[in-house]
């Protein structure tokens, strides 16, 4: 199934805004849009001794629920597997990692960003 360009643009805009938010809050962006055999990680950032794998969910409306509700147990499992693959590939198997979710509400002016640093394990 192919995403239409409006969803891709919305996702890219949300991820760009999330990166700006993270940088303003002391994170260093390590990597973006990492594709693995298990799925994708939107943003990997680092702050102090922890890596943070973020799933970014952008919304124009709440018709389909909040951004945080969209990160299901199955999605969480795929993100964890993707992170394990990524850190093994990067030879950082001892990396301490937290999994977060960033919700971006694009219909607000300016867009609203809500971040859960340790959203799931």
C-alpha cells in the first residue's frame, strides 16, 4: 500500500518540528528515518547517557484518535526490534535506550507538540 503525498508531507513536517523541539530541549539528533527489516524508527536522539528512539505521529484532526493511541502494542514491538537491529548494526549493543512518542497537532497555529520521553519499554 502506497501512502499519498499529503500523508508523507504531513509526516515529514511533523518529524521536522519534532527535531526542532528535541534540539531546543537538549537532545542531539543522531539519525532519522531508519529503515530496518522490522520497521522504521522516525528519530534517534541522544541526551546525556541515553539514546532515545522516537515515534512521531502527526495529526490534522483527532478524528482517528490521539497520536499516542496510534502507537499500538504491535507498533511498539516493531520499534523495539528495529532499535535492537540498529544498535547491533552500529556496534552499540550496550546502548541504553528509551522509547518515546512525539505527538504533533498540525491544525493548531502554531502546531502543538507533546512528547512522552519514556512511553513504553
